[in-house]
C-alpha cells in the first residue's frame, strides 16, 4: 500500500456500519421532501415557500461538500466524522424547535452543510479495498445511502402524519448523536493522504475539474440525472397534496417505501461495473431515466392507476440515479488514488448543485405547467446526459487510432507542501 493511502482495514461489519451511517446521513437531505406541505400548514406559509426548506438543505449539502469533504484527505477520518455527526444533530435539534420559516431554512442549510459524512466515508472505503472490489464496496455503501433515502420519506411522511412535522427532526437528531457515539468507539484510526494546507485543498477540486476529463464527464452525467430526480421528488409532494389526489405526506412516504426495491440494485450495479466498466452502466441508467418519465406521466390521471404509475416511475428514477452514481464514482476514484476526497468534492458539488437546480426548477415548473411539465423537465435533464454520452462515444471512435499511439499519462501527484 502506498504511503499516501489510508492505513486502514475495513471488515464486513464495519462496512455495514458505515453503510448505515451513510443512510442516516443522507436521510437528512431527503426527509423534508415528504413533509413540506405540513411545514407550510404548520408555519402558515405557502407550499412553494415551504419547499425552500428542501432547496436550502440541498444547497447547504453542496456547500459542505465543497468546504468540508476535502478535509477527508487532510484529517483523520474518525474525529472528523464524529464531529460532523454531532454538528448535524445540533442543527436538527434547532430545526425541530423553529417557530418561523426563516429559522427553519437557516437551520436546514446548516444541517446540509454538516451532514456530508457519507461523502467522506465513501472515498475512505474506496481506498481500503482492491481495485477489482471497489465497485462492490461502493455499491454496498450506496445501497445504505439509498436505503436512507427511501426510508427517510416513508419515515417522515408517516411520523409527521401522526405527530406533526417536528417529530422527524427530533428522531433524526437522536440518530445522529447515537451514531457519533458508536463510531467514536469502534471506527479504526486512519492516516491522512495529504499534507496540503486547507486553502490548497479547496483549490484542488477546481483544478481537478479543469484537468481531468473523466471527472468532468462523470459530473455531467450525475448532475443531470440528480437534477431530474430532485425535480420529481420535490414536486411529488405538491401533486399528492393537490387537487388531483388530496392526500398527505404519508402517501409520499409509501411511494418512497415501494422504491426500497432499488436498494438491491446498487450492489448489482457495482459488480457489473467491476466486470464491464462504468460506461455501459451509465448508458442503461440514462436511457432508463428517460423511459421512467413516460411512466410518470400516468400520475396526472389520478386514482389508483395514477398512484401505481407514480410508484413505478419513481422506482425507475431511483434505480437509474443510484446505479449511475456507482458507475460514476468508480470512474472518478480511479483518476487519482491520493486525492479521492478532493475528487469526490468536485464530483458531489456538481451533483448537488444539479440537485438544487432541479428541485428549484421542479417546483416552479409544477406551479406553471403541472405534473406533465415536471416529467418533461426530468426527460430534458436525462437527455442532456445522453447527448454528452453520445459525444463521448463518437470522440472515442474518431480518436481510437491516436489513442493507441499516445504516451501514457503520468499519475496525479500532490504538489509539494508549502
């Protein structure tokens, strides 16, 4: 093992615990999607104003990825992860007591900023296994991540129907504090892979985006699919609570629970990536996302048929987005083994900026064009990813002869510490 690699051996039990941590962490980003109508009612604001809670937590998450995830290459992982879990718990506790929308939006941004633990765990784990198992391990962790997304909506939608919108924030805070205590006692120690100053670490993701074409391509793929994913889920709560269905957040949670079937797909996608590479998985996911919008259009019909169409369509959207994540992160982590956290910073910042744009646009498109407009928006986002993929395939075919004779590129190295 290189001296730059983390000196850590992760057993199966620890990987499963880290997968649970990823799920609990990412749940904080998604559970507000199912309860935004209840927040609107409880704080006496309009539904589109309450949807700003979802946008704020996603924007905070993107900021946390840019500002905090690079520290995964510079700091020991255990104290960093435990500290962020404690800060997340405190933010959730404040959100549960918010008496006005501006306070809740501010707390949500802080929650998003601190709950970037999954994006520190995934590159750490990717560096602890052999390259031919990396897809499987990432798939396992993303399976935990997806479980958190699925259960977050079910948990918050159901619990808020019984106990109000504040209850999910209280339970999430307790889980964050519990995981902080468990990981403080059980997580093995690691050594940093970089000695660069914080300012240099912050600049590195931008430099990597400029110099690494495979990183840029992965960012385009996932930002586009993530934007469509967020547009659909943020608008779904408005559709379910609106005049077509006149149902509550519990129904959104149940639709999310049906999406639990996608949890089993990410480990399979990881094994497929290990055998075939990332590109075939990306193409299937992009095409699958476009096809999902056709199914989702049936949600405008209302009734039992509409609910079935919504459940099936959202399941396909979930599968496409999460399996694409496996393929893209395997590709990204292969670019520079000593800079995985910085690579993940660049990649996930782009992804969650895409998610934030998708969430913001989704609500506004729904207000003006209805659910059919949202489905069209999801299809447009996926279509952009498909165009980028086809351009890549065409470029590969044009330059295959040149590529055979080109010199081998030198691997990434940290610049000398200042």
